[in-house]
């Protein structure tokens, strides 16, 4: 009985320690905050070249408009969709139509564009296109919630920050 209680306490302590260390590592880095109002943050001080093993290496070497960590995170985030165009020189990713398995009467397509190498929300735009299938078997345009794009950008930035931290480039 005593060992079980001690094991649970150690597991809880280890979990809390992991969360605390993660938050303190990110909290101390104001340049990682994509919502910071710090006027000193520019795309020049946000550019960090990742290790040669990441897919963002080509973008970093070519001077492409996308931050290499955001580029990699975006590819990972939308990788379940078929790609129509992936151009790291232009900083553009265009997907083909994707029909979710649980919703065969609607489909989605994304246009992703990068405007700078900054690791910030303002450096990426995502246009979400949605269509629905009518009873005649024809696809027609349907509105897509702006929340979808914002949530995707938030997820991409969160993943890019992890990739940046894992690269040791902090």
C-alpha cells in the first residue's frame, strides 16, 4: 500500500515538473511569443536556421519567404490532404480537395501563403475553401468559419515553436 501511494506521488510530481519546465522554458523567451507587442521583434531576429535534418533546410538556404520551422509545421499539419502545389521558393502550399471520412457531403481545400520569415501569426495566411454536395451530385461553394483558419495558424505556430526548441536554436 505504501509503495503504491509513493509511486503515484512520484508520477504526479514528475508530471508537474515536466509541465513546469516546459512552461518556464517557453515563458522566458519573449521572442517566441507570436502575440508579443515588442517593437524590437523583426523577421531578421526571428530567422534561425534549423539542423540539416529538417525539411525546412531548403527554405532556410534559399532565402524563401517562410520561416523554416513554420514551413515544416505547416507541412506536418496539412499533410493528410493531397497537395496540388508546394513551392518553398514562393512560400506557397495549395492542397487539392479533401473529403473527410466522416462527412462525405462536404470537401475542403487550403491555400497557405507566407509573407515573411518571422515566427509569428502575421507571417502566414490560410484560406479555407469549403464545398457541399447537393442532391444533384454537384459541388457548390459553402461558407467556412474564420475560426478554422485561426485555429490552424495557432496549431502551426505551436508546433513550429516546439520544432525550434527541439532544434536547440533557442
